C-alpha cells in the first residue's frame, strides 16, 4: 500500500514536534522509506514517542558536545542517527510484512541495493498507538539486525 501524495506532503509539512501519525502502519512504513531514500527523516522524527524523542535529543546533544571538544575527530553519531542497520545508502526501500507483538505493531522495512542484491536486509519499525484504541501511530523503536535496536545503539554510543 502506498501513501497518497497529498497525505505524504502533509506529513512532511508538519512541524517537528512529537505527534501521532494519522496513517495506517503501512503508510507509516512508506513515509519511513521515503525519508530514508531522501535522507530526510524529519517527518519521522516528528512522529516519535515522547520517550524515544527524549533519548534521541539527549544523544544528539552529547554528540554535539563531543564534536565541539574534538572537531577533527568523528563523533559517535558521525554517520547520523542509526535509523537502519547499515549507514550505507540503500537505493531501494519497501514495506514488507506487518505483524502484532505484545501491543506493538512491527512494520518490516526491506532495504535493497540494485548493484549488490546480496546486501539486501530488513529492519522493523516498532509502532505503538498514540492512545488506547487509537488509529494514530508513533515510532517507539527500530529493530535492527543482529538483535540491535535504535535505542540500544544510542545507549551504547557514548559508553567509554
């Protein structure tokens, strides 16, 4: 299922404060793919749970401190936020299976590389309803390969 052009445009024009996306999980996945391909995750950042938004803000602040203290060195988040398992640019992205697990909706995001199909992989968005019984969704985490998550990578990025 593809998100409508008008709905996607509306999503990207919203201010970057935490909100709940009024789209189906598949449409949320399409917006995530678009942001990933376009290297602009601002719309997704606007649809984070408050807890994940706080974790990301703290990580970005700590990263900026490290960068300021050692401007000639690459900081822990020098490749940006780890929205996907690998920082390499994937030229393909599509929504795969959508499943339910313990009150959370998992949206498979399939990354592909036209020149290296053997490098293809999949991550999973972890969406939660914005409120009980709501059709609005917020991103609570990203399950990456090798049992890693966006949250675990951010937590470990600044360990000495």
